[in-house]
């Protein structure tokens, strides 16, 4: 009897936990399907006739599609550049135990972005690179590169050294070994690094807020700008929020295992 | 062939070189530049070149009440948020550290806040907190409690923001601790059970001490990130009402990109930078100690 | 101290049955070893005795008390785990004192017991160390110390030596045996290593696929294995088996070679039989021996192992003499007629 009672109590706790986690997402989704009148109703309405008009409005009237594309361009290029720079660096860190180098690159992850942002702002202005994809991608690489290096150096360490030594004995060069043996074995690590760095670039607000203007504006800024109108169009904002969160959430659901390992990596390794 | 052997024997710096150059260019140089700016009286809007004024920016900013309040508030926000996250996060991890139906679903749910766009999260919580139409006051009133003014009043704004941070980042600690628990061997807990420990004693005397290094690492990671919280505060309150929710990050942003008082902004950025650096040094020290 | 009764014990995980009705009676003070290949259910059975696994059917009694539903802490047992299960955040002394602290024993009592146990195991100088500062053998001793301090009714060991190197394993084997001779606590010990079983046990329980194949003293199992499984499992190198039948008091192999068998049952004539002979029971005999074609010769110094084709099968022989044959050469050997084993081919049972 006691065991059954505990079991019920446990499931109640789990359901409560799940509800708390889900509530903001659910409320966002529900509100995005309401008319403005339903949203401002008091007490809040739980039963209403859903409408897609907010989505039509957001994707139709605004330049939302362009911001979506901008976000995608910036994230894809930031991830690409960080893989290009980060994979060889991570390999070297893993193979030669370059702890100090790892720390320096990790510092970029730990340091507040805003302390680099002011000098960038000044320099990019001087170079005429404000509101350019180049400036935006470079700034985002500073977020994504440490993620790639961190995840991949841990991953490379798990590949047995014997494999490389055997290839070396067979006469392969380091470069060849890296390209033809190490990288093909690193699929899971690369998926983890790519997914996480894409999401972090996608979600970044601060860098784009300062470095982009009308032409390269990314989604988080666009969503934020909704708020600046005097009379907030809650339905529109919520539809926009759903749109911006959807890609990251979907990626996470697809690559759940990889995202978990990426986020918890290192801490557990101690 | 000679080409090959040259690359081979120098691979340890050739491979990381591009990444090092990149980090030097985009991180190290800007920090040095910020240090220099902090010693000048430069304002971007004046159109004049920066002139060297020594440490007088520091004297001015470090004594300014608005800065000191923001500094204090940063610590209050960070420590209260992370303290709550640590307690809830570890508790949730201990709760979920067993086999049950729906475990993988719950773990997926825990991931969602971590990857949700912070700005959008802030906006959703704005709707929650809205005093006239928000769900938060509706819940309070349904429970027979008085409504709160949440983020629209100076007394409650910081607490309301802490709540958002707790919602978004507690799962991080839970997931890290869960992974830590999974990496523990079952044997010590079984040995303790035979030695006469009850469930609570096993958790308190065996499991928690064994997973403590992981908890500490997770908490320090969270501390560093919480110190830098910007998106949700900027999106939800912009530092307001008045200056009531300004943290160092917010005030640094405003001095740089709203007032364009670059010299003074640089001082604020230096302070934030040094605090985070100190925390980061702590984390590596700790890592080394655990390794030993 | 107490006796231990295992009566028709069964274990199933859902529909998967892993232990099918095991009966073992262990006397007070006996050292019993459960041995068998991995997956035979021996560790599960041990964990059921410990209370770490529930019992699906049957009864386990410690002394007069049925413990099926008694939680581990109230069974008055101590267990040494395969990976030692030392508490990494406690010193050696704290590890050993842990169980008594939980029982709220008075401090001087705890200190006395811990120092006694440390004395016995030679751990006195290591009491303030942490487990990570100890070698494998020292950790093993701490794990035993933790068990000794309890002064339990029964000691349980779960493959305690499998993580040690070969030399240390032999040494710890002796130490555990000495410890048992000194404390005389009833002990159940699980291993997959039949040499450990042979050298340490008062009584061996051979398990296979969730059933007990044979229970007996080590030499009894060696001299009179009850069935083909035990015959093949106990002894190293393993017993050689030849297929054939009995005819007029002699064993005739399928390849037509006849071997002498002392007191063969006449009633079994013509029935399919498996004839077993241990490698050390081959005798080199140039006059009466039958020819065997040598394939590999392995001298170990004290003896020589010869792999050869004999009576149509691959067999191995172990000889105290030096054998100088080269691969491909013929030697002449004869199995000791008094030491052959006969098994029914269908049931695998000893005849």
C-alpha cells in the first residue's frame, strides 16, 4: 500500500514538473491562435475559436520571411566557419593535450559578449561593415567556435590513439589521417557540435541587435521590435515567437540525444 | 614528401593556428582596445578623437550610485537565481534518477527551455506578468491571493526576472546532475544498503557526496552565465522601471549604445569582464583539484 | 554465525526466467563457492541472498529465519563487491566504520572494531587514506575490512578478485582463505574461475543456465563429475571427450579404437557413450600405447602439454615427463583405465 502511494506521489510530482516546463510554451501557442479580443479578455480564456490570422499577418505583412532567411544565413555560415576553424584546433587540443589553448578558446564562451561588442561596433563602423553579413557571421563565430572546440576535443579524445598509430605505420600523413580516419569517425560529435552551435547562433540577440540594421536584421531582433509599438499586438508577437522557437525546438527533438550530451559534456567529465 | 613531413611535425600549431588568430583578433584585441578606451574621455557622438585621461573614468563610474546599484543587483540576481536553480535542479535530478514510464519524454521536455530563444521567452513571460490580462495574476487570484505588479514595479521586478531565469535554466542543472548520477556505479549505494542505510541516508551520505563535483561544476557554469544575463532583462524591462532591474550587462549596453559614452562604458565592461574572469579562473582551479 | 538454506529459489524478470528452482544447504561456518560461466545466474542468486534482488519463488533462510521479505540491512550480512564499492569520499577508516555508525554503535566500540579489522588485514597505516590513493589489492582489503567490522552472520563475495592481476589474485586467494579459517563465518563466494573455486571452497556449487549442476567438495567434483557439463567445466585444461559405445567391458570409439575401462557396467553395451579422460590421466607408454599424431607441444617447465589427434579426436595430454616429439610425429599414449569417465550421450549423466 505504501509503495503504491509513493508511486502515485512520484508521478504527480513528475506531471507537475512537466506542466511547469511546458506552460510557457503552451500559453505562447494558445495565445498565437487567439484574436486580440480573446487575448485581452479577463479572466483569461481557455476555450475560444482558434484562428491562424496572426500567422498570416506575421508572415504576410511584415518582412518576417527576410528576417527568417537572415537568421538562417548567419547561423549556417557561423556554424560552417566554426567547424572549419574548430575541427583542426579541437583535434590538436585533444591529441597534444593543449590545455592552455583549450582554456583560451573556452574563455570566449565564458566571457560576456558585450565586452567585445563595443570595440567591434567601432571597428566595423570604420570598416563600413555595419549591417553586413560578414560582421554578423564573425561575431556569431565567437559564440559557436568555443562550442565546436569544446565538444569536438572531448569527442576526439574518445577515438583510440591506436587507430592513428596504425595508420601512421601504414604511411599516412597526419593530414590524411585527420581527413580520412578521424573525421569520418566523428559523425556523432559533429552532429552534436553543429546542432548546438546552430541553436546558439539562432537564439543570439545581443550581437545582432548592435551590429545589424534593416538589411541583415535577424529574427530575435524582429520579434523584439514588435514590443516597441505602443499598443502591443500580443497575437502577432506570440505567432512570431512560435515561429522563432520552432526550428530550435524541432532540431532539439530530432537530435535529443546529441543535444543532451553536448549540454552536459564537460561538467560530468569533471 | 618533405612538405608532408613538415606539416606532420608541426601539426600541433598549424591546426589550431586559424582558430587562435581568430580568437586573438575578435577577443583578445577587443579586450585590449576596451582597456584603452576606458582610459579616455571618448564619446562617440561628440565627434572628437579620444584623449587620454588616465583613471578618472574609473573614479567617476565606480562611485556612481547607479553603477553601484547595478553591481549589487547583478550579484543579487545571480546568486538568488542560481541558488534556487541548484536546489530545484538537484532535487528534480534525484526525483527523475530512476526507471519509470515516460522518462525519455520528461528528459526531452527538460531540454526545451534550454534551447528556447531567450528574447521570445522574455516576451511570453511579459504576457504572463501583464497585470491586467496575465495568467500569473489569474492564478494568484484563483488561489485567493492578491495579484502582484510583477515587472511593472521596482519592488517585484528583480524577483520576477529571477523566476524567468529559474524556469529557463533549472533544467540545465537537472540534466547535468542526471548525467552525473548515471555515470556513478550502483555498487556503493548497494553496499550502503547492506551496511544498513535507508533510502534517505543513501542519498545524503553516499549519492550526493559522490555527485558533488558535478553539482559544483554545474553551479559555477550557471553562475558565470547568470552574471551575463542580458536578453530576458532587456526584452522584458529594458532595465526598468526606472533603473530598478539594471544589471552590469544592461548598464554597459546603455552607456555604449544608447548614450555612446564609450570611456565610461568601457569601465563598466572591464568590471564585468574581470568578475566573469575571476569566476572562470575559479572553475579551472576547481577542475584541476577534482582531477587530482 | 548461521547456516543458510536456499530452498527451490526461482527468479524471473517478467517472462524471462533466469533461475529455475535452486536448492542449496550451507552449514554454519562453511565456505561455499558458486561457480559457473557468465550468465548462469550465480551473481543473481548471491544478490537475492543479499536482498538486492527480489525473490520470485522459493525461500531463503538465514539461521532459522526466512528472509525473503527482509530488507538487506536487517539480514545481518556483509558483502564484498566486484568493484569493491568503496565510498570514494570517505577515508579507509570511515569506510569501515560506516555500517556501525549507521547502527549508532558507541564510538569507542567502532574504533576498537575498525582497528582490529585493520590489524587483521594489514591496513593500519592506510586508515587515513582515500580509496583513490590505494592500489587494487589494498582496495580489495578495505572492502573485506568493511565486511569484517560488521561481524555478520554471513559473508557474501561477488567475484571479488576479478579486477586484480594474476599474481595478486593468487595472493588474495590465500588471504581470504586464511581469513575464513580465522573468523569461521559462513561465506558464499561467487566466481567464474574454477581454479578459485577448487582452491578455496569447502563446497562448490556448479551452476549452469539457472540450475545447479552439482554440489560437492572440490575433489569430489573433480573425481566424480555428475555430468558432462561439470566434467568439462572443472579442471584445466578441460577433460577430453571421445564419442563411441561400450563393448565387452571396453570403450570403442566411433573411429574404431578400443580403450580399456575398469569396471564398465555390462548392461550398457552398445549404447551411445561419451568417454571422458582428463589430460593428466594419459600415460606415455611405448609398448602398450596407442598412437597419437602430435600437432602442438607446449612445455611449461614443470610439465608438458601435448595437443594431438587420438582415436579420431583432438585431445590434449599433460605429462610430467619432457616430451620431445615434433609436430607431425607419432607418440604412443594410453588413458589410465582406472580414471576414465563414462557419460550417457543422450542425458549427459554419469554412468
